[in-house]
C-alpha cells in the first residue's frame, strides 16, 4: 500500500510525467506512449530488484517488485516471477541461518509457499481467463506447498480456460498417477486423447498414447 501511495504522489506532482518526457521527447504525440513509459519505469524497479536479490534482502526485493507491479499490474511475468522468488529464493535465504536438516525447515518452506501463493492469488481477477495464470498457480501449489490436490484444481481450471492448454493435460495425468489414481488418469486420457489434433506437436499425442497403453497394461484393460 505504501508503494501505491508513492506512485500516486509522484503522478500527482507531475514528476513521473516529467521523467517520461525526459526519456522520450515524442511521448505527447504517440498513442500509448504513457503506458510504454510506465513500463520503462516498471522495468527500472524490476532491474533494481536484482541488487536486492544479490544482497538477499527480502524486504527491499519485494518492495521493488511490488513497485514494478503497481506501475504495470497487467504484466503476468512480474506476478509469477515475484511469487516464485518469494517461494524459493527467499525461503532459501531464511533457511541459510539454520543448521542442516533443521526440523523447522518444512514449516518454513510451507510458510513461504503460502505467502507466495497468497501474493500470486491477488492477481487472479486480472488473469482469470489466461490459462498461463492457472498453470503458474498450479506449479506453486505443487512445488512450494506440496499440495497435489490444490495443484490439480489449478491445472484443471487451466484446461477449462483453454482446451489448447496441452501442458495441463500431461500435468494432470502425472499428478493423478502420483496420487495413486491410475483409473482416473486413464479415464481422463480417454476423454481428452480423441479431442487432440493429430498434426500438432504441442499436443504430444504419441507420448499420451504410450501413457494410455501403460495404464491399460497396469489396469488390465482389454481393448
């Protein structure tokens, strides 16, 4: 919130606009020049975050990331990378102060995973029709929170958002198998495999067919 107030204050005094015109003398005449200039300032804050990352300064890093996001909240990469940094890098910095194999490690990793996903979730309404947002949430749920059930829910929504989210199909099948639900994985594959295009490498039909045959063998399904 403090960062947003800073942005508003700068805009109100004209300092941001002054900076835009200093960078780009044609800013007044070109359509969209203001948004381009905002993105340049956002990128500046994002790059400044690298210095904080090198110092392992979580507070400064996240402040700069939040400023970049406040300037360009429609940049999904900012949200996703900031959440991933919080979940993995910041957690690792916290753990460096502990002895190896400290019993508090799982709880710390889980706490940072929750914080990262909560942070990422605040952008949901902006990107709810973008399957990449749901994939990003699913990866956080699976890898940072170790919550396969939640990850499955996110990946399923990614597929519902766009039936061309082929990666989600493979992720769902893998998680169902890991959750020891081979029959559900098989039924899911049999539902989706016929709907996938034959001439699309991204759909990965040959690999999915191998999965189907493997599951048929294990489940003793005769076709």
